C-alpha cells in the first residue's frame, strides 16, 4: 500500500516498525556494473567474468531494468562514490556542485533521516569499514553524524595491524585484506546484539583499478581480471557468512556504487545499451515477483533495504525512494526519468534549508 502520487516523503513523518528484524551487512561495490556480464545474463561480453556474482544474483533477489540481470539506472547526484552512498543512505541525491567537497562542511545533510538514524533508533550497533581514508569527501561525517558508532579506515587499521606492501594500493588497503579484517570486526559486532556492518570496496577504482596478488590473468582486459577476482572474493566472503551462527538472521545487500569511470574499459559498450549497477539481496525477509523490467535508482535502496530486513514502512516511501518489494511504482516509473532528473537539478529552498543546512 502507499500513495503513488507522493514524490517526496519526509521520513520523519513515516511510521517504521518491526518486531523481529534482521542484522544488516551492506557492501558498496566500487564501480560494479552489469555491463561486464555476458550477453546471456544481461551484459555485453562474450565471456562472463563474474560467474559467482551472477549465480548469487540469480539465487537471491536481483532487481533489474530488463528481463535479464540488471540494476539501478545512473541518475543525477548518484553517480560517484560519496553521492551513491548518500543516495542509498538518505533516499536523496547529492547536489552535483558539491562533488567531493562535503569534508568542508561542518555537518553532512543534518536534516536527513537516514538508514543509519533509523537503525540507531532501533538499537543497532553500526560500523563502517573502508580501505581508504574516512575523511575523504566527508564520508566520516555522513556516517558518524547519522547513527554509526565506529568507522574502521586505513589509518585506524594501520594502528591495529601491520600491513605488507603487497596488501596496500595508492588509495589504501587491497580488498582481499579488507574482507579478511571484516570477518574479525563482524565476529565482534555479532556479540554486541543487533548490528549493521557496512563496507566499501576499492579495487575497481578509476583510472585503471588495482590488481592484487590473487587477480587472474585470464582476460585481455585488465579490468575484467580485477572484476573476476572480486567476484570470487565476495562469493567466498558470503560462504563464510553462511557458516556463521548469525547468518540466518542477517540480510546481506551487495550493490554497485556507480558505473565505472575508467573510460578505456567501456569503449566497446554499444550506444543503445543501458549501463546499470549490480545489486543482490540475500536473506531478505520479504519477497516479490516484480523484480524484472523495473525502472529505479539508488535512492530506492533506502526503503528497500529496510523492508528486506523486515521493517514495515507505512506507505512504502522514504524521501525520494520507493520500497521495491511493494507494489508501488518508483518515482521514475510513474513520472519518467527525464522529468524527475530535471526536477532534482533545480534549486530547492526546502532541501537547502531543511536537509543540507550548508555552513
């Protein structure tokens, strides 16, 4: 149920409830797009370099823009890392002119009510783990000012562990090492009660991605070798999760943060192919058969994630996001992507005054 004519729904006005909600593991996958799948599964390649992630998406819930595997459409204010994190976390786009400068603001969208705020109200202990520096683009402010208890980043991890040179790259820590340390953190978190463990990968970062010692040499395209390595790495992490006592009560969300900006790897993409980001919901407490041929953006991940964890969202809308497990159309399904895209680029006195509250 819900009112499909509502475009913006203030989360402060929405009743969100749930008795027996799941823990959350949420993984932002750097530059992970479906383009690199084979044509049979919704990509453009002859050979699929992501076989494990393909299987995970098929065996669990993948929301798609086609009748194959697919995902969220790139949308204004969601197409770079901090913007994607913000849109999935708040159901709102980040202003394009802000770029990566939110570290210069005292507060990160103080008027927004986020996933972090809602889980904090519900007693969850929340941690973000990243292999880069938490201050970049104001990442620390986004999470710590909205309900998170702790951030593990390259600097705090260096204080706790010693790293070999082949475990580091120019942004920070290689992903295989990050996943290794994530297991320690989650094991500790799981002893504290309900938890939300959020992490972000880095190995597929522009301009050409980071090869680690486990990357294969199977593909001519360097990026596909990194993708293939990530596919195995993430799958093996999910296998580890499955062997833990908390797994049955934990929803895992895997989501590409934005299409890759490493242009040389997407030169062969046909002009009529719609590039989208990967998503997979594992252990969702709700299901729907309306997963194919959907038009949605990262803003819809906000209510959809809470619903997957078992929360009931009155009206099924939060900010500009729609719960994809509900029967309600998303705002771009109802009003068209061009119209909504145009609208969010307009100056909004309401957002500036109530949500952003810039210095």
